[in-house]
C-alpha cells in the first residue's frame, strides 16, 4: 500500500471518527431531521419544534442502544 | 446573551482539549527531554494556524443560510456524539477519561522507544508525539472556533474564548508539571456537549428556514431542554447501573 493511499485513508478515518464518532445513526438521524424540518418549513408549516425533539430523541435512542449492547456483553461474560 | 454562551462553550471545549494535549506533551517532555517536545508543539501550532488562515476566509464566503445548515448540522452531530459519551461515562456504562493513567501509558511507551534524530530535531519520537497531540486535539478546537465563531458572525470572539482556555491550561501545566488530573474533565465535557448540541439545533434549524419563537432567546429554551434530558438520562441510567451491579453481587454471594 502506498504512503499516499495510507495518508488519505488515515485522513478520511480521522474526519469520519471526528464527525460521525461512535454511532453513525446520530449523523443519519440529524440529516433526516434537517430534511424533514426543511420540508415542513417550505410547505409553510411551523417546524421550530422538530429539531429539538429529533435531537433529543436521537440522543435517547443512541444512549439506549449503547446501554443494551453493554448489558448484552456483560450478560455473556457472566454466563 | 448568545455571545456570552458562545465564549463559554468555546472556552470550556478548549479547556477539555488543552488538558488532553498537555498530558501528551508532558509525557513527551518529561520522559524524552523538552527540546524536541517543544519543537513538536511549535510545529503543531504552525499547522493549526495555517488551517485557520485557509479555512477562516473560505467560511466567510459561504452564504449564511448554507453555513448555518452545514455548521449547525456538523456541530449537532459532534455535540450529540460527545453528549452520548458523557452520559455513558457519568452513569458508569463507559470508563471515565483518566489523565493520570493516559499519562502513565504515554510515559512508559516514550521511555521504551528508541532514539533517532535528524537536523534540528534531536529526538523524532518526542517531536512526533507532541506534534500529533497538539494537532489532533487542536483540530477539535479549530473546528469549534471556526464553526461557532463564523455562525455567530464573530470568529474573534470565539478566538478569545479559545485563547483564554489555552493560556489557563498552559500556565497551570507549567506550575504543576504534571497532568491536570484534578480538572473535572468529564463534567466539563458534559457541559460543553450540552452547549454544542443546543447551538447545533438552533443554527441548523435556522439554516433550513425555521423562525424561532422569541428569536435568539429560544436558544435558552433549547439549552434547558437539552440539559434536562441529559441529566434525566444520566440519573435513570445511573440507577439502572447500580441496580444491575447490586443484583450481580447478590447472585455471586448466593
């Protein structure tokens, strides 16, 4: 593997980790919420509430999934 | 009001990153010598300054609505990621960030590594360790300063917050000459991520055309909602984690 390719891959991996982080679903959820808010606003529907609700729902779901994964691993270790 | 919150967010975020960078630089300097470690810090600062010089003016060319969607969206992803980690750490589901243990590991690796140098740099290991620490932690600071500053229309204001944090941490590091383990880093990260998430929600929504009721004051409402949700989630999970541990201990005892 060339040094250039390794450098590009490392750079891309850094930014992926930096922005997307541990749970890619957060990034996908944010993009979907932005599109939904834009769609409602463009249709003339007041949508100021949507981003806070979406943001907090994404957070709760992501934390919940992390806790479930943690509990599953702990349960397997105990067996 | 939003300017005060902006400076607070940038200051706290930069304290967190500066403490992490300081741990790495101290490990390099104390175990390998200060000359190459400080050359690494200098080179890292030059790279960060070049990135700011290149990206700062580029961001000011983007139309404000696009900038708010892009920056607000990125800040929201970044803030939610940090907040998730902060909640999991505070509730005991993820290990706390421990500067003392990170410092010990870095020092051990630094002492074990061989020594080679070229030109002005007498020790490449110390140089590279410091350089990477400053650039990687500094990039997060640059990202927050540029995005938050440009969105609020005041990069200099964000720079003031960042520079204040770097000066405070550097002076503390020089005085203590040890990792700043007493800084409540996890609590700071919790507070910063609440602020970043709130700014992200506020700006991203404005970028896609939302009119906030109460205009700029709506940010306080968003901030309160994010802080309350994060606190409740932490409290609920902490109780769950204690119950699980207690049940496991009872199972082991019987």
